[in-house]
């Protein structure tokens, strides 16, 4: 049930997914505390201030995930918290601790501690399918879903720090919820794309830009399917509003290989230099139409891949990211 006038906090509100969530929350009548890293940077604030309902019901807060006091100020007075803020870097990193692990894990614990102190009733944590995969020992005849966890040792051997950061952050959230009795629920989105609200692109939209420019990377350890920004935002709201929603929630329109996605982009946009990739780019991944059954049971009807691609590419064109 949407609760008109209820105050909620969105950490990472300035980001690509965060902006969509802030937009849908304002549309539903919520009052929103959205966090940004730098209040003086208009590229983080202007697009949020322009949203319908923002003038009356949006407040912006500057936080640093490692600064507990800044987070406590943002969540104070809120009934719910959506914790999205986390660095999303799939390229090689020089200092994994500083660039990914600390903000993801300590940041999550800071947000949950502040939520507990502020008396928040439910926290939705944005994890990722990067906390499901890579999981090379998962049985080949089983669909990867909520009971599947990323293989940390495999990731360490391969230097895959983003999946490590998301997996350890999610595990830390579950441990905190159990120990301190905080109501936590998790959304695990696939590769998120669609119309972009902020003036800056996130890692998944950059991936699409690179693909349109001819990049042949197969994202073997990162891809499991695509999902529209709007559906990820809706998923967060659904699991927040439905008290019956518990645990993890796989969130993608279908489990697919990056090769399937790339072939579809090439079919719709033959004018770009989209490469031909093998069909099975994610070895051992079982394709599945209903990979996100828990969210579908809550009423989410996922936007199909073809529409995700069209809306994402048209948005990139209209905002001048590609010509
Ligand atoms: N994109 C995907 O395909 C995908 C898939 C699954 C899960 N996710 C998760 O979804 C969440 C949002 O990602 P996104 O795609 O929307 O990325 P994004 O556009 O890069 O947004 C990231 C947000 O986190 C904030 N942030 C990062 N480091 C921070 C720090 N140290 N202190 C405070 N705030 C910080 C950023 O603030 P600034 O704007 O001020 O930099 C931004 O608001 C992340 O948790 C990500 O792991 C993303």
C-alpha cells in the first residue's frame, strides 16, 4: 500500500537508478530525503530538483558512506530507507579496498546502523545479481536465483572486486538484520538500462555505449540479463510496501546471455558497429523467462528486452551520448 506523505530516504538518489526511484516515490505521494555526494555539484542535484513534486516533497542531503553522522542526519525522521549508494565499477580497480569494498560494506553497515538508531521500520538494500554470479560451481541444470551466491574465492583469483563488494555488503546486511532485529529486504537487479534521468551515465549504460561503438567484451562474469530502470525502481517500492516480501529478490526481465542481448541490439540498430558475439557468452548459465518469480508474484510485469534496448538507445541519442 502506498502511504501518502510518508517520509523515506533514498541513498544514492542522484544516481541513474536512484533518480528513477525518487521520481516514482514522489509520483506516489511520498516525501523523499535523497542523498548526493556533493550538494554544490549541479550534475547531482538539478535533475532531482526538476522532478514533479520535488519542490514540495524532496529534500537533498550530502552524505559520505564512510561518515556516519552525515547518514544519520539524512535518515532521521524517515519511516523507510532505500540503500542504493555504492560504487559501481566493473573495470579494473587499483585500490579495491578504498574504491569498492569500504564504501560498499562499511557504507551498508553505517546506513543500517543509522536506520536502526533513527527507528526506521524497513530498509530496502540494493544488492545485485553480482551477488548471485559468478558462481561457476552452480549446477548447470539449475536456474540461478535467490538461493545462489557468488563464489568469493573464484572472484579473488580473478580480481573481480565489484561482485565481491556487492556480495559481502549483502551478507553484512543480512547479518546485521539478524543480530539487531532490523527489518531488511533485498533487491538484486540484473544489468539496468533505459531512459537516463541524470546528466551522467552509470556503468551499465556505459556498457551499452561501448557496445554500440563496437566493443567485443562479453562480460562473462557480470551479465545475467537486463532490466528496465523503471522496473528496478518499482521492485524497490513493491518490496517496501508489501510486508509479505522477505529475503532476496532476483530482478531481471529474463535470465539471458549477453550474446542474446547483443544480437537483439544488432537487429534493432544495424546502423551501429555492434559486433557478433557467441550465443553462449555466460558459460553454464541456464536461460529462464521467469528468473524473477518472487517479484512477478508481487505484481511486477517486466518490460521486455526489446523495449529496454529501444528506450535506452533513444535516450542516449537524445542526450547526445551517441550520435
Ligand atoms: N547499474 C546496474 O546495472 C546495477 C545492477 C545491479 C545493482 N546495481 C546497484 O544499484 C545501485 C545504484 O547504481 P547505479 O547504476 O544507479 O549507479 P550510479 O548512477 O553510479 O549511482 C551510484 C550512486 O551512489 C552514490 N555513491 C557512490 N559512492 C558513494 C559514496 N562513497 N558516498 C556516498 N554516495 C556514493 C553516487 O553518488 P554521486 O552521484 O554523488 O556520485 C550515486 O548516487 C548500486 O548499489 C549498484 O551496485 C546497479
